[in-house]
C-alpha cells in the first residue's frame, strides 16, 4: 500500500495534470498506448516548463538511478499493461522529497528578497486549504490557486514584474514561478515566503472578510 500523498505533492500533480485523478488517467493511458513495450513509467520534473511530465520507458533505468537523485528524475516504477495496482504502491514520501529537490535546484535563479515586492504584482499562491485558514496576507496581494496556474497565467501582464509567495518559499511558490516564467511572465518567488516576511516585522493585512 502506498504512503499517504502529502498535500503539496497532490497540488504538484494537479497543477501538471489537472488533478491527481488526471495524473493517474494519463499514466494508465500511456501504458496502454505503449502496449507490449510498456515496462517503466517515469515521472519527472521539467525545469524549463516548471511542471511534471511522464513517459513510458521500454528499458529499465540504471541500477544507480535512485542513488544519483538526478534533479530531473523523480520516480521510476515498473508498470505493465493492466497493472493498475502498481500505482497503489508508490512511496509518496520519497517522491515528494525528490520533487522538492528537483524544484529547489531548478529555481535557484529566480528567488527574490522582500524588497522586490515594491513595484511588483504580488500573487499569494499558498495552497487553497492553507490560504482558507490564514487570517492575513501581504498588502496589495491577490490570491491565485497554484493548482490552477495554467488557467490564470495567460491573464497576467508580460511587462510587469510578478512576485509570488507561498508559506515558506519552498516548492509551491518556486514551481509556480517557474511555470509563469515558462509562459513568458517575468515572475520570481519570495524567498522565505510569507513566514519570513511576517517574522521580519513587515506589514500584513487581514484577508477580506476576516475579523
């Protein structure tokens, strides 16, 4: 039985495949399309696009693939045609750890300090569940669901700096910034996220409707 999927990993799959169910359907469709050649399903992070991709490999990966922990390779598992059970035996804790590693390595170029908020379009991209429970946000920021980035990215200006922030400046904000940059948006993520911003005594405002 697979380990429980952490919310941030479910968000990553949703942002790349529409939903966790969408990822699963894509995986099974690729295996079915490969037919007798199906052997290894590879889920990997594409730094240029800031999203997860997957494909079926005919050959098994190198024996030391996991030990190398390549920034692009997240998960490789055997999946024969019709073997849906293989999707139920995934070590999601290990996958999430490798996902974090990949996103952090890819996004080292686009972090920004708090001063970058001046003159930038501020986007709060904390996960929907986290944002719903949060009482405050950065002044002037607007919340956008990071799981739905493909839908709202097209409406963002291309001639204005965009600064996104999540809770800690980890993979949610970083991956969202990479996705926006791939779409032609001049986006960076706030290093340290909302947590460090608030800890430094910088101003926050109550969310609309919050007492």
